């Protein structure tokens, strides 16, 4: 799913989650604090995915999470940062979402090779 630049992704969790194949191999759902909600945690547990989401500081009941697995999220963040080094990705110049997604695929392939 491609969202507007200023839009938070958490409201689209349900839409993205529904696109998971029935037979998936996911063991962990690694997300940042913006996804810390009981609804998201319960949805992940329903399909036997361990939520690895740090709790927000104002949460009454602080949850434990696997900090070693959470550190792996940094690799995804670094990949996104590398993609944004390309101006057309960073500024979202493409009008059509399909064209923008195609450009992301091309740049991701380039970044992985180099």
C-alpha cells in the first residue's frame, strides 16, 4: 500500500494484513511504537505471529517484547533510507501509484546489487 507522505501507516494495518497469504511463514510482526494497540497485537496473535512492538510510554500495562528481534527492524529502516537517496523516491514525483511502485522496485533492485 502506498500512502500520502504525511499519512501514518497504522490505519492501513488491516488492509495490508488481509493481503497475507493463508499459509505464511511469518514468526514476528516487528513494528514501531505507532502500531502499539491491543487490536493490532491481538490480530497478530490470532494467526500465531508474535508481536514485536515496543509499548508506548503512556500505556498502563507495559508489554515485554524481544529486543534482539526488534533490532533487526533497523535493516528495513536503512533500506528505506537508501531508497530515499533517489530524489524521485524521496519527493514522490510520480502521479500514478503504480508508476511509483514500479520505480521503487527498480531502485530497490539497484540498491541490492550495489
